[in-house]
C-alpha cells in the first residue's frame, strides 16, 4: 500500500501484478492539501482497496484496475449488434448506445487470448480493432456514473502511452484521475505487459459526477508532448456501464 502510494506521488508507474496496477501506468495525481483521511494519513488524495480498487475520495471517484466483485456489478454491453465499419449507435441495447467516431472491425476468434483474469472479465471475448490517429472518442447516448473498457494496442516503439479521459460534455468538465499506460514489447521477465498479444488491460471509473464521453489519447514520452503522428491499432472489448441516477 505504502509502496504504491509513493509510486503514484512520484508519477512513476505502479507495479503490474494480479493485485495492483500495471507498472507501466501513471496517474495525474497531486498530493492533497486538505485534512488527512484515516486511510490516507499522508494526504495523497486516494487509498487502495482489495481487488485493484482505488478510492479518490477528494473527487468522489472509484478506479478499478481488476475485474473484482465491485467492478463486475457494472452492466455488460454486448457487441453482438456491432457491424464492421459502423459509426452511429455503434453498440447498443435498450438502455444506452455507444458511438465510435472511427470505423472498426470485430473479431470473434475464441482461440485468441485477450487477457488474463482478473485483469479482464473474460479471457476470450469478442473485440473490435480500430485504426485511429492519436485521439479516439467514444460518445454515450446517456449519462453514466460508471464505465469499464478493456483495451490493448500493438507495441510500436518505446515510450508510446495511452491515456483514458472521461468528460461530462454538458458541464465541459473532465472527471479525474487520468491514467496513462505505456506499451512494451513482449518480455517474459516483465510478466504480462500492455502491447503484447493476449495482455489486455482494464480501465474503469465510477464517479459521483456523471459523464458521457471517453477520450483515448496516444502520446509519446509524456502527455505534455505534441501528439504523435501516424496511425495506431486500438483494440477494445469488455464494455460495462452504470447509468446515471
């Protein structure tokens, strides 16, 4: 617990094990200046619960890095109605529609490992591949309090990162925290690494402030650098949500 807090404070990636965030992840976190929380005596603004769950109590946000029991309470969204190249209402059910701003192609190949539990909910789900520039946008037809997406992207070179950001477009407000995950080549010594086949990660938040847009951004070295050029293959699966009350 103390080790992961010190890593986050130093904006260093948290270690990837079955019980914590990936070592190639970093959050935009700053130390708190408010009175200390009993589970966060040093005032970093968050504390960790079991099953890869982080509580950002200042922002009233939960972040899930594993498909634990609380995360699995979110409602899954089927991809069975997705058609290759679809944009408007790309995936939907009677509750909600997700619209992808980029055309994709879907795969139902059950022989292709998507990711290892508990980092993902299903090890062999259908997934959609998008060829996108540095910014990929998902628009939601309704406000949600929680969202979950599993993702991967083939390794293209050292220091490429992927950041997930969540927005309430009506309030023009971003919901913190924003996490950046870095892509790595396959390496048996590192264990499961994002960027290698079969090593998808989960990105999910549950927020008291509702939101209706997800922005997935590629960067090189740091999100403060100019956007990288070229196209990237972004793979998405395991969509879950909770409608805003």
